[in-house]
C-alpha cells in the first residue's frame, strides 16, 4: 500500500514566507545604504592619492621657484648650470645679462674651438686670453660655491632663444644676510661681461633700466680694479 505524504501545515508555510520576506528586505536595504568605509575587494585597485600641488608662484609674469638647489653636473659654469627644482625636476638655466669667460680652452670633436669666443671675452676686459680663462675659472667657482651653500630662489619665463633646453633665469641668493641677484654679484666682482640677453626684472624694473644699473655696478668694479679689471 502506498504511503501518501502529509501536506505541510499552514503555520509552517506562513513562517517560510515571513523569513523569505525578511531576507529579501535586508538585502535591498544594504544595496541602498552601502558601507562608506568599505575596502576594495580582491581584484580591485585602490584609488591612488593625488600628488601635492607643486605649481609655482608668479611675479610680473615670471614663475617663481623657491628652495631650489644646484645639481652637480660637469658642464656647470659661472653663468649656466643645472638646477633641481622643488618639484623634483632638473633643468639647465642661464643667467640674464651676464657672460662669464670660458674656464678652459676647448677643441670639439667637430674640429671647432672656443678660442674665438675667449678672444672676444678677453678684449672686453682688455686682458690676454689666458687671463680671461683665469677669470672664467674664478667666476665658475664663485657661482657654484654660492649656489651649493644653501637653497636659492629662481625666476624664469621658460624662454630658450636657441631652443637648446637651456632657459634664462634670474637667481636670487643670500649674501651677507641680504637677498642679492647673482648677476649683480658677478658684475660687482668683475667676473663677467654684460653681454647676453636681458629682460625686465621680476620686481618690475624695465630691461633698459636694469642694464643701466648693471653698467653702473661695472664702472664701480672697474674703479676698484675688481676681478678682470685688476688684470689689465
């Protein structure tokens, strides 16, 4: 004789319906209210933190970089050198207005030399080419020693007239407790000629007036027989 299964009681059926409703409702609530501090699940990449804002200040159109440091590089000289900016970049900068003599006689792989340039630099001061190279060495040490001492401030328009990734700049350093422009100091020491590209200064001084100021400092250096002026 076959045995017939007894039908489930009405009470059990109601209980199953209630439990299913609770589970469904809880799952819907979680989807509508996600955990705000939930961690990424396996296979997900956490969001990377944003880099700090490293944009420079600006002054009279110049970008201003404070706490720059000299980056040791064998081609650094008295008026052109590699700088490490505060955002970690390294770039080569050249001073406005001033040209320090070459620090050695060179002959390049192409067969060309820097001898004609040294001759022109020597004629500016009225000295021999050999003495001009001596001044170039002194100018190189003067600049690099001061830039290596402590951080300095750099002002640039990122202009590169020869498209050689060397950019013109004004450099401000601390000298005897005062903020001084490096081009001024080189002129005062008689270690450069006023020759290369000029520009209005970050404090708003027009280019022509700035050039007059440098020539006044040069006349004083000549009167004191400073640097190259004392070798005539």
